[in-house]
C-alpha cells in the first residue's frame, strides 16, 4: 500500500513532491498504520545532557555510571605519549614540567567531566599573562611559566560566545566567557588558550543546540541503566520472598472485621510471639487443627535476565563485560582476550581523536616552559595490549625468519638485514644491540659474500709446473680433487664416479664462446664458477683447471661464462 501526494499533476513530477511508500496490511495488523505495540513506539527528543542535576545524581549514586565515565579515561592515560625524535635530556625536562603542573591529572579530570556533562574546558594558565582575550603566543612563554590547566565543566561558568572560528579541523567558538556565581562576566578568553574536552559527537544542528559541546556518555545508556537497576533491585527483593510460611486460620475474615479491638490485639500479639519463636528457635507453635504451608521460590531464569541487562549496558557503553562489571568470562575455553583487544582498539581511536589534539596543543607550551625547543615532534601512543612472553617470542621468530629468508634469497644485503632486525627491538625487545658500527662494517656484503670460501685453492697446495702463473686480477681453482683416477671420470659429488643426468640451462656464452664446449664440460665449469666465485660481475675473469686443461673464463654476471683460452696441461707431476 502506498500513500502519495494527491496534488501531484498528471503526466509529470515535481522536485518537491512528497512521496511516502510503506507496506501495510490492516486486516492482519501488519506494517504502516496498523494498531499494534511496535507501531506505537516513538522516540521524542529529550536532550538529557542538559539535565545537570540528574547527571550529578547518577554519577554520585550509581557505580555503573562511574565506571562508564572513568574507566575508559584511565585506560586512555595508562600508557603516556612517546616522542621518537626528542633527545633524552629533552624528554627528562618535559617530564619534570609535566609533574610540576600536574598535567596528567588535569587532563584526566577534563576528559571525565567531558564524558559526564558532554563538555569541559581546560584553561591554559601562563604566569604573567593577564589579558586572556589575546591569542596565546608560544614565543612569549618564559621557562617555568606554565602553571597547568584550570578545568571547568560546561556548567561551571564557562560559556561559548557567538563568534566561530576553525581550529583543529572543526568549527569552535572563537571566544569564551567565564562568569562568576552571579552570572557576571569575569574575563573573556581566546580559543587558543582553551583546551576542549567533549563527550560523544553530535550532528551539526545538535552541536549548535548544545552550544558546540558534545553529548553526555550517560544519555545514550540512561534507559539501560534504569533497566539494570530495576532488575537488580527486584532480584534483591525476591530474596525476602524465597521462603514463605502460610498458616490457615479458621474465621480469619470475621476475626479481622467483626471482632473487638481487644480480640484483634490479642491475635496480633500471638502472631508476633510466634514470629519471635520462629526466628530464634526455628519453632512454629500453632493451635491444634491449624495448618502451616511452606512455599519456596525458585530463581530459575533470573541470571539470564540480569545478564541480558548487563550486555545491553556493555553494548551501549563500548565496554566488555570483564571491564565494566569486573566479571571473569563465562563458558568453556573463554579467556576474554578477544573482547579486551576490541575494547583496546576502541580506546586507541579515542586516544587519536580526543587525546592527541589536547597534547598537540599543550606540547609547544610545555616545551617552552621547560626551556627546550621542540619542533614537529613525532607524537605516538604505546600499545595498550601487551603480549605475553611466548607471544613476543613467536612474533620475533616469525619476523626474523622472514628477514633471514629475504637475506638468503639475495633481496637484502647484510646492512639492510641488520637494520630490519634492529627495528624489531621496539616490538620484541630483541636485536637492539646491533650497532651502527656493525652495520657500517658490513657495507656491500651479501649472503654469498658471507658464506663463500676464503681460500680459492680450497686447501690444495700441489706444486704445478709448466702452468701459466695467474696475474693479480685473476684467481685459480683446480678441481682435480673431483677427479676419480680409477676411470678418469669427474664425479659430481658422489662416490660412484659417474655424472648424474642433468638438464643444462641454455647460455649464450656456451654457443657464442670462442672455444666451444660440450654441455657436460660447460656444466662442470659453471658449477665450479658458481660454487667458488658466487656473485661475480659481468666481465670478471678467473682461471679454472681440470685434469687436462686450464680454462681462462669470463663471467657473464648471471652464473654463466665464456671460455677465452684453453691451455692443455702436459707437464703434470707424476705420482
């Protein structure tokens, strides 16, 4: 069923035509306009954030509200900020200035009142600067002049003025008025001297309605707090009804309605005496013929109802059950780690969106007051989730293995691999002892350089006569040690004396060489070249010998070679 604007002209449409389309089945009371409880639901705009007395009462009396307001702020400030580019003496000076001003405590107070009331402000106090209506100039701050933050919630006398400006990516009031108890303006403050703490974000029109503050964290979960408290109170009241004794009294109605006051008083005294006896001795005395019944109440299902109320509160407040209510996770193999990780991820977003603007505005002031120059500091927050020792070791092993694999594949040289390992020290606490000197000493070295044999003769000191002596820029290798004298064959590393079947990769040097070689001979030469001289550049020359020839070869830079000269060996020393 559809309801459309009846004033729409036929054959055409109008841009401002109102069209309402909805499903409706009046016969079965389904959809739009039907008479059922769901269709009667409405959400009036209440703006509970403006109810200062209610927020105060909730915070003072309700421990759930206190946890919602304060626990997340404590977690946001549990790990303080880090400055990666600052020198140790600068960090020490900043730390002393923070302690003198009580900065961490002031920021905690501002964040909590911002979450409770929807808005709070921190007035930057600089000694000697009395005209607060002027913009704050960091160059005018003298060493030791920063006195801290004066925290005011939105109801404590600070009022935004109508003028607006753009600061930190958002529209904020350009000036604030601070009033006394009688409502008179005491001073006018420029926005550069004010640090803002707000609650939940609101759409632009609602921000204007809240005078450019935010929404209280309590407003979004107020109904869930009411439901939780009522369920908890009713469960406590049911404990008094868990065991009820009922006694049958003949003529009770006539006794209470028609008997004299003296008779009713004696009956009441009898019941009181029985109550005292039952309380002290567990004995119930009744007249013969009277009957006592005992009714016991079972609490089956109440735990599920209560946990449902708790889960609603957790969803509304962004807290896990283990954090908000301090309860251990239920169920087999339940550790609660995934819930805490999700919670800490949310806290990290708040540190970036709420805490970072505050610190970036205060750090220049704090640095000038500490007497140091701090330009474009790299501000970061340490992780809130701390892995166990086993998890840290597993992370270090996995990442180190990846670096070593890339190093062995030739993708990284020794200095690059060492630098990558040293970067893991912040995360794993390992490899931090690799110094810059050790990295510089390995400049240009690759995996092949580290693992290559340093003795080109491989320990062979046989005196060879009648052979050309290599020049200073060439090297000699004799692989007669691989020659099997029993049959004159060259082995491929085994004791059989036979060369296994091998597929030879094509090489332009073998076909274009001045001296043509058989595939197996070429394979022998390239094997010796790549084993004993890895990483040769194109054009480098070496000398390789076998039982019959001395080969003068030139490397191509890709593991292949070309034979420039082949000299027969005729004067070998006879055994």
